[in-house]
């Protein structure tokens, strides 16, 4: 029997739901979820092929840079979603997308992302008034529910990134208040990017709950094994993975200009 466009759409919908369920399970599991951020299809395929990869995350900064845009929602949302969708369709593991602050329409952006096969997302609050930030999370969660997808929303607060010049107790209290509000609206976990030490992490986990905190792997942040012991749910690496790749490219080019030759042990990853 020949399959129809309806059959194909139904299969994609089932696949999206299955991947979304898997991503939610990975966030709740006792093991720390490590997601190495990617920015195009070839980087996604390289990382997805590694035995330790259970999920992937895109990096908005890296995708914007790929197309020549600065970070901060300067790239057209259509271009961001197109690349995220290409990545999701190129790999077998679930993919979470960094969708910045939702490009002015968080609910609609999440709906469109799900249509591309994306099953999780970061959503930034940019330290906007709490009521506005809560409304954005509510819209994102409602959009996923309307699509019938158990979406993994990684609700990000910039309480540290945009406000760490404030006294510690002020930004930490802000992060906790915002994080609890986002969890109450149905967020899967709370992303608090920043140079957090063990004391910060312990207080955040105590306030938000185990396996509800997501962090970024900045220098100085504890190693993954220790994060798991502290009850952190997830670690990602943002634009830093692209910087690793670009640094290797820059070093190789400099070596060639200096009279060197390509190494003989290059891996054919592209």
C-alpha cells in the first residue's frame, strides 16, 4: 500500500512525541543530562554519532554567527527555525533549540519549532518584569500542550548574567523567585547561566528541587560528576563549542601560513 501525505505527517507527529517524551525522561533521570551545543547539520551529526550523546541542543549565538548575525534575536526567526529543523531531521536523538526570548511571540515560536521536529527549547527572560516573563513561559507551555507534545522547556533566567553586579543574595533571590514561578507554569527545568560555584548550585537546587536546575559549563563550574551529585539536571555549553572548533581552524590556518602542512591523521567527519 502506498503511503499518503497524511500517513507521513502522522508518522512525523508520532516521532516528535516519542522524542519529546525521551527528552523529558532525560531531564528527570538521576544521571546528569549533558548536551553539547551544535550549530549546523554537520556539527550535529558529528556529536550525535558519539556513544555518550543522548540529546543535542542548538546554540542561538552559534547559529547566528554562522549566518553573519550578532547574538540577541538579530537573526530572522525563520532562519533560526530552519537551521534548528535541519538539525533535528538529521539526527536520531531529541533536539532542544535555543530560541532566545521567543522572537516577540514565544507561543508561536514554540509552535513553529515543534513543527520542525524540535522537542525542547531554551526561553530567556532577559530580566524583564516577572509578570511578562511568566506570561512568556505560560504561552510557550500552552503552545506545546496545544500541539500534543510533552515539550521540555528550559526556562532561562538571566538573574546572574544581567544582574550579577548586584549583591549575591539579591541576584540569587531573584533567580529563585523567577525559577519557582516558571516551574509553576509548567517549565521542565530552570536554566541559570553564570559562573556558579558549589555554594550557589546547592542553594539553587535546594530552592528549586533536584533535577530542576540547568547550568552552562563555564570555566570554574564544577565537573559533570559533581553537578550530578549536587542534584543538577542538565549542563550545556552554549557558544563555547563553536569557539573550540573555530579556535582549531584558526590554529590550523596559522600553521599553514607559517609553512606547515595538514596533519596526516585528519578524521573525515564531513
